[in-house]
C-alpha cells in the first residue's frame, strides 16, 4: 500500500435558522512516521484534481485555489492552510478538504469540496405586504446566489434595525430554511419576524450633571423624548435621531459656556415589555467666558464693523453655537440669514472667503478668540445656465433671475432668485437648488436645474354656500403665450411659454344663481420690466327662483370690470411691490333685501392701491418668510360735490342716494412662516388681519363692500357686494352683527379683525400632489362701526384640518373647528363645525 499523507479540513453545513456555518480546524494525519514540522520537505506538484462539485468548473476552482501543476510547495507549511482559508473566504462551499499524496519528491493534490446550497427564493413572514416589499428592496437579496451565514446574519440585523426605527425595539428575527422540491442543493429562505410590542421611551436620566438640571438637558433633545401627555412628541427611539440628539446635548452645554462638556457613557435599558430607558453620564467641565476677541486677515471691512456685527463682548458666556451662527460657518450656516459675517462677505462677491475662529484656553475659565479671515478675490459670475425647462421659454425664466453674467456673486440675490422661481409655480420648489461651480479663483458658473411641474388648473366642482349647492367649471392656464395665439403650429395644446395667466370660470346652481368671470395677467408688460397688467371682467345673477320650475320675481345682478398695474419695487428692498387697480361695478337690484338698498341701479367707480412685501419661499407649502400688505380703496366723494342733494333727508329716494356709491376701505394683512424643526417640515404660521369700511358722509353709507364674518369664507362661491371673511368653528355669517336699518334692511359689518395660528406638517411634498395636516387656533370678530372696534374682543376656536394641492385642481381642504364663544343672536357656544375649502385663502 502506497504511503499517503492527508491534510484534512472539514466543515459541516447545518441547515438550521440560527446556527451559522463554521470552518473546522485543519488536522494532519499520516500512515507513515510522524512528520517533522521543524524540517518540512519540498515537493513538486504532480497533479491537481477537484472532486465533490456538480455546478462549478473544476479547472476554474483549481486555478482560484492557486495550486498549479509543476509548482513547488513545502509540506508541512502554511501554504496549504492559506489555500484553505482562501477557498473558505469565497463563501460558496460548506466543506473544504485538501488531500495530499507524496510520490517520491512529487505530490498529488486532491481538493474535495461540497458546495453550499443556492437560494431560490427569499421571503419574510410576520410583516405587512408593504413592509415586506420595502425590506426586500433594502436588503437587496439576490436569487440564485449561494447561501452564506454572513448574508443571513447581516439581513437579520437589518430587519431588526428596520423595526427599531419604528419603535419595535425588542424585535426577534429567525430563519427557516427549506429544501426546494424541484431542484437539488437549492433552498428557500424565510425570515420569521416577531415584532413584539411597540416600545417607547419611558425615561431619560442623567448622571454627573450639576450645573444644568435633567429637565434642561431633556429639553435639548429635539427628536428623542420620553412618553408624556404631549401627544405631539414622538416617544419612539430611532438610533439616528438619538445620535443627533447627543450632539444637540453637547451643543446645548457649549451654548451655556461648558466648552469641554462630554458624554462619558450612555446606555439603553429595559424598564418593562413596553418601555425602555436611556441613561447618560456627562462630564460638564468648567464654565468658560470670552476674554479677548481679535481679528486677523480682514482688509475689506474694518475690525469695528465686524466686531459690532458679531455682537460678542469681553466677559460674555462662551457660546460656540451662537459664535458660529453669527460668523455663518459650519453646521450653523443658514443661507437665508443675511446678518452673519459670512453673508457680509458673500453678498459682496467674496464667494471663496473663509472664516476660522481659533480658540485659546486661558486659565481655567477663559477663552481668547482669534477670528482668522481669508478674504480671497471677489468672484464674478461667468455664466448662468438654465436646465430642465421645456414649456417655459428660456427668456421668460432668465428675466426672473437676479444673478447675471458679469456681475459680482451675491448670495442674497441668489436666494431671492430661488424665491422668485418658486413663485412662478412652474417648477418643483423641493428641487430648485442652484449649482455653484467655480471656474477659477475669480469666476463662478451658476446653474439652475429645474424640474417642471403642472401648473394649469381645470376645475369641475360643487360646493355649499349661501344655503345652496353651486356647481363650478373653470380653467386656469398659467403659461399662456398671447403673441402666438393665432399661430396654428403653437397650439400644443395651447400657445405656451410666456408665463401669462388666463382664467375663465362659470358657476351656477340652475335657476337661483349663475356667474361667469374672465381674467388675464401679463406679468412683464412690454417684456423689459416686471410691471404686470391685469384685466378682469365678471357678471353674476341671483334671483328668488330657488327651484328649476320657478320664475324669479326678485334679482341681484352684478357687472364688473377692472384694470390693474403692478410693480416690483427696488426700494426699500426688492421684496416690496405696489399695485394700482381701477374698477367699475354696476349693481342692479329688484326687491333684494340683503343690502340697505333694495331697488334700482348702483354704480361704484373705485381706485385701489396695495402696498406689500413678501419673502415667502414657496406659494404651496411655505416654510420661511413673511407676507404683509396694506390696501386702501377710494371712490370719488360724490356727496362733497352734490350740493343740490340733501342726504340728511330721510325721504330721499334710494335711486338718488345710492346711484353712485362712495366709501373708503382700509385693510391690513400680515402672515409669518417659521420652521420649528431643523428639516424645515414642521412649520408655524401666524396671521393677523383687519379691515374698516368708512364713509365720507354719515347720511350716505355704502350699502356694499361691508364684511361678513364666520364659517368657511364661502369658499369656491363668488359673492359680490360683500366681502366674506372665514373664521372656522362658526357657521357662515355667524359673527356678523345684526345691524339693520329702520325699515328692516340689512347692513353688514363695517370693521373686523382676525388672528390665526397654525402648525403645519407635510405628509406628501411631490410635484403630483402636496398634502399637509394642520392644527389651528383662530379668533376674530366683526363690528358695526369703528367706534365699536376692539382688537382684543374676539370669538375663539380651535381645530384641525388637512390640505391637498393637486396641480390640475388647485387647493382643497377640510377643517374641523370648535367654537368656544357664542355666535351673534345665540345663547350657547358655537361648538363643533366642519368646513370645506376650495382655493388658496390668505
């Protein structure tokens, strides 16, 4: 019998869900005298064979093993064991053996393998269908590949992490392997998930803190909170958010002067099956104060100017976060903040400027700050590129830009450009991020990658208003090109590209009410300056024919036309605007008791001026900025000129008293948007408005243009002759005082005020739809006269709601509100009310 030397490595594949594959230890056995490991012998490889495999190429396996006929190897040596390790690391074998048979100075090598099974199908049990799809996409498991313990373990860890992010911190994941019945050495793998109960944070405790209380430290956490009665706070533990909040904790300590504060250790421990706790041990260190503050490298701006802008004085508590925020560096950089030192430089072309605050510790509690500034050269704009616009003409987009080739780079103008592009409503505001590409140390290219979204609206809707159902049909085209209107080739589906707006709308409920309106706006009259031209016409007819078979005996007909000119102002800044409108309205009434005047024709010739300022970043879901306007509408003071008419005469006929209506109307509106979270999703909106309708002659009050307060604002229903002001939590008109003339004819409110606060959170922000939820607090009131006006006498309400914006339809919404006060003429509080909304309301 030939002498045979065997070097054997064995690993067993155990097909269970929890047992991993393991490599067996190498052993050396021989039927000849024991090998002398201190004096290994050199052998020439005579032959290499591969056995035990069915699906792999033996020659390829031998080549990958590194054993080639004719090579010289030492036996015993590390060479064979390294070859074993190499083959195990391929992860495709469940058993590896290398057998050697010396023949004189030569050796025959046999590689005996057992292939791992391949996976035919992956499945996950114990999860919802949508979750399984999401998990399989995240795990990226491939069919047909070899089964490996690493793949199984890493997938189980990923599944546990997936559910930990959703609050299921005790999730258990098992594995079930089943042999496929149709193919050999093939298995189906199923991950068995038991989420257990959702776990929330029961407590967050701190150790080592002396200067700051546990309560203060908990408040520094922005996203991780313990369970409390505040249902707005999320008490689930998400590891990524927890890591961010640990950084927030250190930032909070730094803001209080504790420069060297650190987290020594932290741990997560179970409280019970549904609660976990977080324990953090901190080392606060000493509290530090600013001593000397010096500047080096600045030549463009004087040190005094920079020091005043920074606003830090000797002896102030050290605050790293505020320091970086006022310098405009690091993670505290805010592109919208124009009051930082960085903004001062970048608004003057110093794009490549760099600010580095060096810190030197002095003694036990003092810090010297040396702000080193590298100013660099002023950068000019080399080129401005517009990308992604196909329906809006390039020239139309470029005229909205405040950044132009040849001019100095200015960050404030860049941010103003982004707001202006968003206001056009043709592009997705979530993706309007400019690219800034330096060409040299003095030139920079700016690109605006735009993603067009549908902005036209087609409306077919029905709504309830004025105790009736009103159907509406309308179309609003927001990108019309009037100059191509008569070019047949440009109708795709209509001549577009010039950003002109055209809207036509009709409403009716059949016999009682019908209305039609038309409007056209040219935003750049003449094409050279942003001076807008607006033209509108409308007609409505209301009667007492409430049913189709009735013939109306009373009516209220309105005909109106207006022309407006708007301007964007450059002073006090470019966010201001001025709008003038000249309008004519004709009212024809027959036995109509909704106003002071019941019969005859009345005419209104008015001039309206609106002065406003807007820095709102987006018209659909604003996150930052403000919008305010003050408007005044004046008619000619006919009563001052008509000396031959005695308006104090109670017997003066209405057709003389109200043939030409006179009034002066004042309104003030303001709203603010402020993000409450770092990702700018949770937004606070605050709004205030007031209005007053006055008369030149107390004997000739205007029957029209008064205020009607309460309800949904008659959303989607055009009402002329009166301004409808919505206030949720109350029925329509419920807060308008019951003011009537001696003969019983109605007079509307002459003054009103309204205050609103909303907290908004987006559910979907996509070009196809925008959906957000809101909670609101609202208050307001209406008054018979300016003497009765009291800004603090309000009717209050609370509620929740939702908004959905569809590009084709516009804004739709529903609100539930609870009115805490009594409506006019009621003995009980308003209580629960549901409101529906169509269109964007101010």
